[in-house]
C-alpha cells in the first residue's frame, strides 16, 4: 500500500514510517518539504513531500502530528477523500505527576473523522512507545483498532499486519476510540510508578 506518514519527521512518525516501509511504499510528509526529504534519506525506500503532495499521492495516511495540531487535517480533506486515515493522536494532560485524559467526551479519532467526513478513519499504533518501533522488528504487540465499518477495520488491520509481530485487535466503532487513547495515559503511568521501562499492549489468552 502507498502510505503518507504526516509528521514523519517526528519521533513517532519516523518510527512508524520505518516499520511500514518494510512492506509498503511510504511517503514522509512534513510542513517543510526539505525537512521531509532529509527524513526520507534516513529510511530506505521512502520519499519526502509536503503534506498535500504526500496525501494526494497515497492510498492511506497516518497522522503523526501533535493533538494540538489536529486542525491541520481540515486542509487535507479533499486529498484524503475515500482513503484510509490512521489516528494515533493521544490527548494527554499531566496532573499531580500523573497523566490524565483531558477530553470530557469523544476522542481525538472522532474529532479527526469530523474534520475528514469523506475519509475512513481508524485508530492504530496509539499505545506503541516510539522507540519500540525505532529500528529492529518490534516485539510482539497487540494494536488496538477502532473503526466504524468492517471494511475500514479490515484495511487498517492489513496495514498493521504489514509490520512483523503486530496483531490487530478490533476495539469496536470509533465511539470506543477514547478507550484506546486513555490506555496510553495508563501505560505511561504504569511504567513510571512501577519502573518497568516503556510498556506497550500485549493481551494473553489460554488459546495462545
Ligand atoms: N511519541 C510516541 O511515543 C507516540 C506514541 C504513540 C502515538 N503518538 C502520537 O503521535 C503523534 C506525534 O507524536 P511525536 O511524539 O512523534 O511528536 P513530535 O516528535 O513532536 O513530532 C510531531 C511532528 O508533527 C509535525 N507537526 C505538524 N504540525 C505541528 C505543530 N503545529 N506543532 C508541532 N509539530 C507539528 C512536525 O513535523 P513537521 O514540522 O515536519 O511538519 C513534527 O515532526 C502525537 O499525536 C502523539 O500523541 C506518539
């Protein structure tokens, strides 16, 4: 699949671009095309472009930009019509030394879907610490995918499976995305309080 990683110049965007580039054609998107080209030189097989060019040339897009910049998506609605869009946004707020979830209702993923009404939005990769994606094949992880239709879930799940050792798990519709985003705060707090080092999601079952 041809995938634009918007904010692929950042920590998580670069890490996701590296993993997706194993089995997809990745275009790194940046507000500054020169910065995108520099980032692309570091990841074999990728190219760099501004956000608009990157999304126009892609079949799917991953938003790897800060939640505070989510409004930038509105300007890409045309380019992203009918396409799969992955939300990794994690709204977080530090309160009393612990991270909390700041949204009173809804989720960043639903906000993104509202900004892109003709795109097919799903969550994925929200709970992966960037350095776990930075270089080698990731350790086995479960990737929580919320999506409003089976078609969108299946397409997002296929993208997740294109990275070795990742198992997509269906969370339900996008109205469940808040659970996925909240999980990031939980994982970061658990790591801090229990001094475990960074944590990601892997569920166990008697079937395993
Ligand atoms: N870091 C993690 O471990 C992690 C894990 C899971 C999910 N996430 C999510 O992934 C997203 C990116 O996180 P990150 O830690 O990779 O952030 P980051 O290192 O700060 O990178 C964010 C990128 O977003 C772009 N950007 C676009 N508009 C921006 C704006 N108004 N202000 C600042 N940057 C802007 C920048 O690229 P250009 O300037 O090149 O356009 C920048 O390189 C967030 O939504 C976060 O919740 C992060």
